[in-house]
């Protein structure tokens, strides 16, 4: 029975109503600042990501297809339809494993929501304040969709960013365009039918490029869903929680109650994580543990005899390979990430780029690592992607460390100063200091910007970004 027809709202309708009614004035000060932090990180990560070949494939495709000059492809001085810009920019945002991620939904919120919102805002010459509210709304919807299906969504072989992303992007655009609650419900309902993305990339080192595309495709789908709803297309009122809705289809243990539980009492953007290392978030706690152990016990990489990494079932099944033969394989390899950490250069994204992963010295270190299941780390999954390390040194010392949270997550979030430092590091190879200062200043005063098209012009100063 359709309870909506009896005057009672479905969870999908409740979530849609909340998303479209959220206004800039409703946002607490800290949430506004967090939205700007996420936008700052997104801009820097995306401009860096646009330099990757897979981003170029998508950007070149949308530029060749051309069309209405509504929105900018980041840093390339080209304007294309908003959907196309979302596709290219979302791919760039997710291009090098540096974009933000939300632990409770196991997904990258910013790469799906922000490109969609910025493209549509540029198309309609909307303000920065409107964009910030739309980002918060989109993050909330995407996170809650994800929370209703993890962890089995990923164990079943779906890529959470690709599957949750369309709904988050659609909700953000629906907020931005001030859709009616009925239209917003339809936008989410249409977006659910666009949920896609398979984890098979994690089993094929040479086929991993497609992972980057999942975020771009989700952003594009969100724009399309909201635009179609605005034109009158309808979607199911119980698209998220219904018998054949998102939660039940994508999960063996659905939790549809999380779609609306305590909605409006907190904001999931407060629980979003900023990445420090250019690899899968599942590796970050281990990198931090290595850093801390080396500082505490004063040993060097050449002192290590063997390492046992204790992780969760996903670590064991997807991140155990010690001989990566592609960028993505390096970014998904726990042994390789630990090897990079032993060199003290984990903050340098070049350590996961072409060439670095074939370094014999790094591969030797990676070969010292064995990955196994650890009960405490497994118990904490998916709420945390922790690490337990046992390092045996050549002098006979046996060291252990358990770290259930990585830097940038949980109670160990990083602040704006570190985000700025990361942004400068990523952008300085192709932007001069004056251009960077203008760009970052624009983002950090975004709520005062009258037309977000100004941001696109500043991003075009990223010479050589293509």
C-alpha cells in the first residue's frame, strides 16, 4: 500500500522534503565552515585530478560533444552542458584517491554532489550561499542512502560511491533549484534508477580506471534526474525504502530506518573525512600507525624484517596484493601503502603515481608485509577502517600497534590549516601563488559570492590542468 496516498509521508518523501527546504539561513556556523572546507579540498583535488589521463578521456569526450555552454570543465577554459560538466568534473574529483570520504556510508560524497551543484549553479548564475546549502543537503541524502545499505552493498560487489551518488547529487540540485517536495521526491526516485557501479575494478589492475568514472557518472545522473523531475517526470514515492527500493535491492541487511532517523538533529557533513594520502581510505590507519611506530621506536625502513597487517575482511579480500602494476593497484595495495609509509613519504601523491610503484626498493618492502584478519579491526568495521600492525625488526624487537581511526577521521579530524597545506601542495605545480591565493580566498568567503561563475574563472587559471 502507498502510505503517501493516505497522507502519511514515506521515508523517501521525508528526506526529499528536508533536502529542498534547507536554506542557507538554516545552517549552523560550523556547518557553513565545513562546507567551505569540503569545497576547498574538492577544488584542489579536482584540479590535480584533471591532469590524470582517465580524467582527460572524459573531459575530451564531453568537449568534443560540445552543446550548450552552461558550465565549466574545471581548469580547462571550456564550457559545456551542466550534465557534461558534472560528468567530467566528478571524474576528476575522484581521479587520484584524494577526495573526501564518509565512513558510515563508505562513499565519496564530494566527488558526486559538488560537481553537480556547481555546474547547475553556474548555469543559473546562483550565489555561493545557495551552493553551500545545496552541498549540505546533497551530502546528507547521499550519506543516509549509503548508511541504509552498508556494509553488504560493497560485499555484494557494488561500488558505494557509484550507487549512492546519484541520489545525493539529485538532492543537492533539487535544493539549488528549489524544486517542490513532490518534484524532489521524483528526482530522488529517478536517481535511484541510475544507481550503478561495480567493484570488479578492484580485481583487475588494468581495468581500474573505470572506478574514477563512477563518481562523475553519479554527478551527471543527479543533474539529469533533477532536470527531468522539474520537467514533470515522476519517480517512485518509496524509491529508497520500498520492497524493490534502494535499501532492499542493494543490501542483504537493509537499514531503511537510517534514511530519516534524527533527520535535522545533526548534519552528516560533520562526519565527513578529508584524505591526507592518495590511496584508498582503508589504508590510512595503517600508514598513520607506521608513522607513529617509527617515531616512537626510532627505526628505519632498512631495520624491518617482517610486517603483519591485521585488518578486516575487505582488507584481506581486496587489498592484499604486494606487486601493483597500475596506479589504481598501488592505491589499493595495503603492502605497498605500508612500504610507502616506511619511506616517510606517504603525504607525497607522486608515491602512488606511474613509475613509483615499480621501484624495486618499494616492492621489496611491500614483500615483507603479510595481510591477515584481526578480530578487533574486523569487529569495528564498517564504523572504522582500522589497522593492527606487528613489525619485527632485524635486531629481534617485536613491535605492535592498534589504530582504529586514521588521521582525518572520527575524533582525529584535520582542520582548515592542513586542508590549505594539502591544497597548495596539489595546485602549486600548475598555479602561481597569486592565482592560488585568489582561488582559495574565493572558496573561503564563498557565502558572500554573488555568482559562482567567478569560481570557474579562477579555476581556469590552473594552466596546464588538462
